[in-house]
């Protein structure tokens, strides 16, 4: 008589489990906001006991901070492709924003900027991620200046202006009113074209 085999559950390596927890927390942050990240919410999303989450993140604040960092890093790679001309790469960045694909991230950044007033750890992480975004955009602009695609401008100042335009437009992300006017929808692109000495529509 053949004996039936009892299936065994494979235990995930600590680094795999930790990454899985952070991925779930980042997903909650993008879907519902950083305030919704709790040990129980992450456990429910993964189908595990809250005690497992506590084992890796004894303090909920650390989980919130690292979840924001993970979401920001992942979205940065979607914003900035590594191939194409400087104009194509910048057009992709601005097109990603104008398409609405980055709405969840815009809400997350707005949320994080507010909560960072009360969380020193989140404030440090937010400033680090902000600096990395600026560094990536500044490098792209410097490539465009070197190739002659952009005017010979101050790349750092141009990056600051463009991100202020992105953040300014993003401050309306929670409004229920439909944004339809081109001056609003294309504000970041208009600022980028102006500050880089491009013709109107060059980054469309």
C-alpha cells in the first residue's frame, strides 16, 4: 500500500521574505497612502500572521519609510529610460507624467511630504530620494547640453525648475475636478521647453 506524501512548505530566505514584505507595503502606499501601512494590513495582503511582519520590522515607522523608498526607486526607473536621445528620454519622462501613469506616485510624494513633518526618518529618506531624482534629471540635461539638443543652460537650475513644475502640477492630484486645460495638463512640459531653449512642442 503506497503511502501518501505530505507536502512540505518551503521556507523563504530572509532576504526574499523581507523583499516580499516591502513590496506589499509599497503597493499599499501607492494604492491607499502611507498611513494605511500597518503590520496587520501588510500581513493580510500576504496572507501571513502579523507576527511575521514584526519579526522583520519591529517598528511600523521603519516599514513605512522603507516602503516609500522602494516605491520611489521603482518608479524612478520607469521615469528615466537608459536608451534614446536626450530629447526622447526627457519626452518619455514628461509623457509618463502627462499620461496619468504617475498619479499614484504623485499622491505618494504629496503624502510623504506631509508626513515627513512628523517623522524624522521619513524626512531623511524623502530628501535622499529627492536628491537622486534631481541627479538623474540633471545628468539627462547635461547629456542634452553636450549633444547640442538643449541650450547651454545651468543643468542644476533647469532640473530644479522642471521638478518644481512637476510638483506644482502634482499638487492638484487629489482634486475631484477634471483637469482639461492645456496650460495645466502640459505645464511641466512647457516649463521644460522654456528652460532648455526648445521650441514649443519639441517634447510632445
